[in-house]
């Protein structure tokens, strides 16, 4: 079985809770299946934790579109890759039996899912519109509409907290929602271990 995951960032090395969760989800699947995590944003010189065992591949999602150069002028658009909305040619040859994504990469995952007639699993690390609202983004109402629409179109949804589970169950039938909490290996991630500074915005 071929399983693909799509996210904004490469999860290895682990530099965030999202990286840790994706790695913990994909590593067991990669023991018996072909698993690839596609990511939107290519960053360099990342410092963080490298697991002893990595059972999945990570691959930057390439785009030959000339629009990419335009969008790269904006840090936000560079990460969200809107050129794929206008030019889906780079996505046409991606094969998958199952697709895993988050809210920000849903539009790409939905296209691949429809093309392959494969189920789409949406991972909710946050209720993103609430996060944007708390962060002071005035455009959060538009993202709320978009995000709630993704809930209805996904074949299954994974939440990492019961608060998110309760929120989502107000919009869709609970038989499509799965609560899989994040697990933290405290022998690796604890206050006595080395810490890293990634910049003031991290």
C-alpha cells in the first residue's frame, strides 16, 4: 500500500510538536507500507532531533510553475504554495492509496485523493481559525469557512485533543472522527535535555 502525507514542513529533524506527531504516525506505517511525506517549504540548516529509526521518506513537492517565483516574494505564500491552485500539473503523477494532510495542505491533498479515488484523512493539530484569531489575524473568519468546509469533505479526521474532537463533532458525524493523542518520549524530550533556539518567531 502506498501512503502519502502532505504538510508545510519537512518533519525530520523534529523541531516542533507537529513534526513529532507526524513522525510518530508515519514511522509505524512505514514498516509495512511505502510511505512518503511531501512538504511545501524547503528550509535549510534545521537543528533538532533525529530519531534512530525513520521508516518513511520525505520529499519536497516540486513545482515548475512560473507563478512560484512570484509567490516566493511573500514568506506566507511561499509556505502555502498557492501556485498549485492554478497549476496542478506537478500533482498529476502522484499515486496514493491513502492521503494524509492538514488544513493548510488540504486543497492539494483533495485533488490527489480525487484523482486516485483514495480516502483522505485530515489531521487536526489545531482548530486553525481559532489559532489565527488568537494570533491577531483579522482574516480568520474566511479561514473558519474554509476550515469547516474541509471537515465535511474529508473521509476521516484525526484530532490530537478531546477539545478539538468535541468541536468537530458539532459539524460532522462522530463516526468519521478519531481521537489519537500525541505521545511524547520523555526520555528524549525533557527539561534536562539539550534545547535549541530557532529564532524569535518559534
